[in-house]
C-alpha cells in the first residue's frame, strides 16, 4: 500500500491545483483532487502559496487542517466509488437527500470518518467499519 509522507500528500493538492490553473493535463487522482478543491474556495489562495506546504496545523490553534479536510474528502470519494464499506453509498444517498446537498452529505461522511479514524488511532486498532456506518445511520434520522 502507498503511504505518502505528509509533504507528499500535501504536494498532490498543490500540483493538481497548479496544473488545473495552467490547463495542463491531469491524472485521474488529480482530477478528483481538483473537484474537491473547487468545492472549497476558501482553500484556493492557500494552494497558490507553496510556503503553506510547511505550515503545521494543531487542534490547539482552533483551525481546521485544510490538508486533512481535503484528504478526507479524497478518501470519501474513493470509498463511494467502490461502496466500501458495503452500504456506504446507500447511507450517503440517504443523507444527501435529507441534507439537500451532496457536498453537505460528504461533510457528514467526513465527520464520521474522522471520528472512526480517531477511535482507531486511540485504540491502536484498524478503523471499525461498523462504527463508521453506525455513525452515518444516526445522521438525519428522526
């Protein structure tokens, strides 16, 4: 499995955005990254400043790490494309219908994925797909 360093993962977003802005050809992953970036105009300026590649984002700062946010979006796009864990796509479609926006629904998935990854890191275990889907099942239920 490919496990990029922090800088390599961030570099993907910088390179994809730069290629997009200069109308250069994009790889499949870069096209997905550009779609994610395009839906987050608040990060455009950041991705046009290569010095921000080195910036650290700490929870203590109170700011969202934009690279973590964009990376989780990429993970969600991959998960939805293969319906992994099984049932994820159906939960996403249900949440999107209730939320009225695909992007808002993806942010709901992102919240649950982040919680699931945090739990896995905390316990030193693999991410629990049941925990992930249970979190999603509770979204927009009455």
